[in-house]
């Protein structure tokens, strides 16, 4: 058997295992809960109206954000977005959907980390955390990018 034939067999096996893992994730309770609450959010007309309003407020804020604090409506636009987000948080569907979304994100991150670190402990695994905990370039930790 040639090296390319061995690599093909390994890739086919790897892809098979990846699809199996994907199927296991898709049939998990976390995904089922995520889909349930996502549908609840989508079916609530009042929530959908508020989401459309939030999108408009976000657009206005993005326009002011280009100039930052110097824009005369910056704080007003920022407060309008926060206010609309707070109104959405009043709905159980929205709160539960966000909780499940975070739970699912954490599960996928943990799986990605496990896979990456099974190859090498030095492999970096991207996270959706808007406030990373240091490490790497620009994160306040030691950087090996030099």
C-alpha cells in the first residue's frame, strides 16, 4: 500500500468519525433544547417585532459608533440598544434560548478543545468569549508569536 492510499483510508475513517460525532451532537439533549427555545422565540410575534426594532436601533448605533463619543447621539443610540435588549430579556423564551445557546457553545468549544489537544497541547482553540482570559497575542499573556 502506498502512502497516499494509507492517507486516503485514514481520511475516510476520520470523516466517518466526524460525521458520527456530528450526529451524536445533533441528537443530544442540549441541541434539542436549543432548537425548542429557538422555535419558541421565532413563534412569538411580539419578540420578533422587538427583534426588528432592535436591529434598527443597532444600525443607528453603528452609524454613531464610527465617531464614538464625539457623535452627538452616541450615548442616546447606545442606551436605546441596551433598553431594547433589556425588553427582550423580559421574555422567558429569549432568556432560555440565550442560556441554551451558551450551553451549546460551551459544549462545542469543549469538544473542539478536546480534539485539538489530542493532537497537541499547544494548539489554540478559538472561543466565542468576547472577553478572552489572556494568552496569545494581545491578550495580556505570554506570546510565542515573536
